[in-house]
């Protein structure tokens, strides 16, 4: 993530989250973090099919738009292998909840 861009990235996501896109994707919570130039994007979804719903939504003009708008600020971790959001999704290997 470009240094000093956190405010603009947050503004772009605030506008995006003000639309119906989070509901279409099943997003219940979004958190953005930065650490030493790295960008972390945590989303909680309805159920276990968040990745599938993002793949379905990626053709939506609003999804395409925010992806384009973020390009000046956020670079793919491995540009040689990144083709879609699925290429940047972490795999959860442990979860615990008091519920």
C-alpha cells in the first residue's frame, strides 16, 4: 500500500459500502489494516461462501470501479500471479468463537 494513502483508501471503501454491494456480496463487516507497507483487508461474510459471492459480484460496475480506483494506492502482493480477487484471499486455518 502506498504510504499516506490510508485516508483515500478508507474513503473509497466508505463510498462502496454505502451502496448495496456489501449486501449483494454477503459482507457483514469490513476492516482494513496496514503494517509496514502491507495492506490487509478482512471481511466477515454471511455463511461460508464469501469467496463465491465475491467472484459473482466482480463483474458489477461498482466492483470494477473500486478495483480501478484502488490501483494507484494498492499493488498486488505478487503481480506475476494475480488475476482476480481469489488470488489474494487468505485461507483460514484456525477459528475459535465463544458462541
